[in-house]
C-alpha cells in the first residue's frame, strides 16, 4: 500500500505542476501583465512561491483574490456534495437491481431511463423544472442560495452549517429556505452522475453475479437478499470506488452551467463572470483552485479504492 501511495502522490505532483504552468500561462495572456516582465521559467518559479503562501493574486480593488475564492468555492462544494449523495442514493440501488436482473425487463427499463437521463440537455431540463415547480406550482424558488431577508453570517461558507450554527430566532425558517433553494439545482446537477453510477454499478454487479461463489451461495439456499448483502455488494462496490470519485470531479464542470442557470453564487458562475470581463487573475485563480481540488478528489478516491480492493494495488505493482 505504501508503494502504491507513493506512486499516486508522484503522479499527483506532476499533474499539479502542469496545472500551475497552465495558470501561469493564463496570467501572461495580457500583454501588460507583470508576469510578462520575466522569462517563462524564472517567472513560473516566482509564481510557485506565491502559490505556496496562498497568494493567488489581487482583484480589481487591490484585495487578495483568495478571499473571493473562500466565499464562492464553499457554495459550489455544498451543491456538489448533496448532488453526489443523491446520485449514490439513487444510482447504487438501481444499478444493483439492473445487474441482478440482467437481461430481464426491469434491466431494460432501468438502462433505457439511464440513457434518456444521460442524453437530456442539462439547461433544457433545468428550465423545465423551473417552469413546473417554481413558476407554475410555486413550490420552490427560482434562483439564489437563500432568501436575502435572512441575515446568515458566513462562518464555514456552507449555508446549511452556517444557519445551524446561528442563534437567530428565525433559524428554523432559514434552514427550510436553504433546503428549498437546494432542491432544484441539486436534482439537475445529479442527473448525469446518477446515470453513470447506475452504469458502473450494473456492470460490476453483473460481473459478480457470474462468479462461482455466488452459485455456491445459491445452492446453499440463501435468499437473493442475503446473497446481495453478504456477497454481491461486498465484491461489486470496491472496484468502482475510484470511478465514483471521478464522478464527483465531473460535477465541478457541470456545476458551472447549473450555477449560471439558478444564479447560484458558486465558483462556476464566478468563473463565467471572470471570463466575460477577461479578468485573467480571477481566471487563473479559479483554474488552480478547481483543478487542484479535482486532482485531490481523484487521488483520495484512488487511495480509498486501493485500500478496500487489493487487486488495484496488484495492477500497479505489475507496471514496470
């Protein structure tokens, strides 16, 4: 496990260095940029020194842009976290059912729904949900993170936690309002990852169901529920853990579109505003932050998968 971890960390560092080169190159796009006064390699080393102390540059007001990142990034993480939990809660049971009933009508129905969900344009689905639940029925808010009438002090940056930690007399009402604002963007953002979780789980479960130890369990008279809980899930889930981690990373890209539709104050919408105004300092800060987080999420999912699935480590040991 130690050798596997070292190899993954080396890959992480190499990729991170490439990411910093991309961020540094973005700063050099503007001809009048300070970073054009240096040649590439000496400027890049100076850029690395700034990154190591948390200096991502200054905004137009001359203030550290790190403050803006710490404001908008937690909002994106909160949205992605709940969408990821929803995709696992729906995808794993449906994928398991499809894998166990492979080739039957229920597998066909689940696979068809998965294909439809994957093919739906995200912005079109979001507009339909807004028209139905917000405009026609009036059940859910159209946009935003919470009603501005509630004064929520940003402590952690996560709205649910901040409301929970507050001592305002309207805390319960504010908590309900935050949840109502979360529902629609969470549903939209979870669509694509849910379809992928279903596909991965179905393939892994179907493969496990063909193994000899499952046939032995069936001959012993174990019920299908006992076989699934004792044997199928134990062997089907570990191999797909690294791939599930990648789904969380994929959400960061879908979050940009979701946040722009629902006016969610996250880093995705913040980056789109920076691109529209050609704010290269903000763009490179967003690229470094999002890219670094995605790399970290991928390596943690890989290590978690290797920890519970020894076959993954054996594959790396076989690489010369």
